[in-house]
């Protein structure tokens, strides 16, 4: 029970990180990559569009495989993505 709760809390934290990181890194991205406010706004909008589009396949996976398996796989994929993001040394 505690492990499952810890996994859900971690998933929530990762979800909030993915939603907010672009706003926090805007000055760095603009300086390092030369990103314009328009390109960063487009990236943010596309992220939310991708998030919305994934609701259907994730819902189907929840129905087909159950919440435990689906959440475990999605948490692992999200954790790997966060690890790659943290380990990146350049664009």
C-alpha cells in the first residue's frame, strides 16, 4: 500500500514538473538556443495538445490492462524521460 502511494505521489510530481518546466527554463532556453517567445509558446501548446491526444490511448490501456499495469508503465516511461532530460548536456 505504501509503495503504491509513493509511486502515485512520484507520478504526480513528475506530471507537475512536465507541465511547468518550460516556464521555468524560458530564460535559459532563450539564451542557449536562441528560442523566441513565439517558438517557446508553440512548444508549450504542442505539449498540451500531445497530452490531450494521449488521453484516449491511455484510457483504453486503463480499460484493457488495468490501472496498476498502465500506471506502472507510464511512470517508468516518464521517469526515463525525466532522467534523459536531466542528463542532457546540450540541445
